[in-house]
């Protein structure tokens, strides 16, 4: 459990403290996720809702691995991936999806810690493995839909050709562009709110434990 706590601290620093990821934090995060997935396979770790959330958090780094490996292969072998604009946008969207999934899952872990600290008995029916798995699936589905929308917008921007004003292609372009812009604004605001909420939760937990 100490190793899992250290992993959560590492992830909180990586996604909710640092303004943006860097090579060092990304590398440490990937190593921590790999080590955590190995730990979670041990029989010593009980199957609880927190373990389910942490497992899903570690698996989210698969998206980072795909992006890093793709860039390394292209750089090492000097491969010109085509179309370049599509591939570049896809890799960036995968990294963004990893960040959003991780932030949401970390917030779920923080909320669960809040429930355990302040209302352990009353919240027991909520803190189940089934609910944790359902929550993880919903988060993955929402972020996957977000990634698909952003990728569609990037693809349309890269391949948009002159066309009549009322053509289906132009209408689809305007719709996806507006939806993508609203989604980017929403995720930015949501990211700030999640940072504030997480700080508040752990502030309350810290002083509650200190007073005891």
C-alpha cells in the first residue's frame, strides 16, 4: 500500500501540480504505472474500489507509451509518416486523453478518500468494486469520444478544400470546429476546477487526521 500511495503522489504531481508534463515526469510516470500494474497482480493486494481506480489510472499510460514509441520509431528510422498532420494531431490527442483520464481518475480517488475519512459507514454502498469499474468505463468512454471529436476536427482542418458554402463538408467542418472549441474550453475550465477540488479535499483530510 505504501508503494501505491507513492504512485498516487507521483501522479498528482505529474497531472495536478505541474502545469505541463516534461520528459522526466513522463518517464517516471511510465515506470510507476508499469510497477503499479505488476503490484496489482499480487494476491496481497485486495480487490477494492480504490485498487480498481488505480489500475485504470496506470493503464491510461498506455496512451503515452503509444505516442512516445511512435515518435521514437519515426525519429530513429527517419520515417516520414503520412499524412503527417493527421499523425501529429493523433499523438497530441492521445496525450491529452491520457491527461484527462488521469485527472478524472485521481479526482475519483480523492473523493473516495474523502468518503472514507468523513463518512465511512454511510458511503460503504457507494465504494464498491462494481461502481469503481463502472466509473472507470464511463470516464474512458467520455474521453474516447472527446479524442474522436478533436481528431475529426483536426482531420477536417488538414483536408478542407474549397467548396460551396452549404455543402455537407463545409457544414460538418463548421460543426466540428465549434464543438471542438467548446470542448477545449470546457476541459480547460474543468481542469482548473479539479485542481481546486483536489486541494480542498486533501486539505480537509489532512487537518481532520491531524486533529485526531
